[in-house]
C-alpha cells in the first residue's frame, strides 16, 4: 500500500482484491492461519449481513484474549473485508511477526507513550478516507472485568466515528477466552472451542457530530458504543450483563499491559 506524505498526514491507497483489502501477504497468511484456527475452534458467525461489502467502515469489538485479533480478522475476512488494525508497536519488533504485520499493511502504534492517540488518529482517518475496514478495540487493552464483560473504554473510537462519519459496526465475540486465557501463553488446543462472533446494525453517532472536542460528549458517545457491544455479548453469552461497569480509571490496576503479572510482583 502506498503511504505518501508525512506521518502526520498519511495517505493510503484504496483497498483492492477479494476479500476487499486483501494483498498477497493477507492471502498467504489466511491460507496458513485459517486452517489452524479451525483446528482449535469452531466458528459461529451471526449478523454477517450487517458488514458493508465496500466503502469505509469501523468494526469495533470487546477484547478478552490475545487471540481476539486473529478471530476478529477471520470473521471479517470470511465476510468480505481484510481488516486493518493500529497494532501495539512491540509486536512489529518481533522477528517474522513484524514483517508479516507490515506486509499485511497494519500500522504500529506506541500505546504507552504520551500522545500516542494523537499519532494514531491520522493513520486511522487515512485508512477510512481510502475506503478500508478499520478494526478497533475501544477499551484499548484486555478488559479488567473479572467476568470478561466490557469495561469503560477510551474516547478515541467516538472521536474517530464523529470526525469521519464512517459506518461503525458493533461486534462481540465469546469463546476466545477458553482458547487462551487473558495474558496466558498456554492455549487450549483440544477439544475445539466454539467461538461466536456477532455483528450488529450500524451505530448512529449523529447526535455527537461536531462535538469531537467536547470531552463529556465523547464520553457519552463512547458509552453508547460500548453499550451496543455489551448487549450483543449478553445475547451470545445467554446471560445478563452486570449493572455496574468496571471503570479502570477508578481502579489501582495499570491501564495497559499484564496487570496480573504486575500484581504478583
């Protein structure tokens, strides 16, 4: 993908291929990884008609396991879109993994430095301006909720949705936590785990258009988006979501990273 211009004003080429946005690296990766995913999981996909087949879109989801991006990417790829993520920069420094991520046209972001969101935003906008599918985990990290329900999220997704007015498709998934528990490095490979992913109808952010610099408005819009994800998750889990939403801002847990490892130190 051509990236012309500075990092502050990136320009990306329109998506090509089938699924839309798939390049050679995507297709090779899919040919290798999808069979492996099917060996350890049984995909159950719902609401697939809600995924636009072309044009810009933001797909948002809950985040409970390190395996989530593979499952989410498989879901979107199988329904016509090769997703782009703004990924944790440390992953891009890993041998082979970093090369594959760059080849698949993902973008590294230093999440734990001051101003990271401001650096990531132009790339997200440029992807959408070019007509790509952008994948976003609004919480920014694995949920800290002990029962794996979505927690209070950051406002970056709301700002992006309001600024670009791109369709936002709420999604939820359940099952990945059985394959790989939060922050674990030991996956459960057998028996296969049913992994359900559901896509909902596009969200309406029009009440907040023009309010991207209003912090309270963005908190409200973020809560609206997370409520949609939580409702979908409750549907596929078959249980009621908690009435009290875990808020990491009011917790002594670190905002990102393996909080379990840090607690045990």
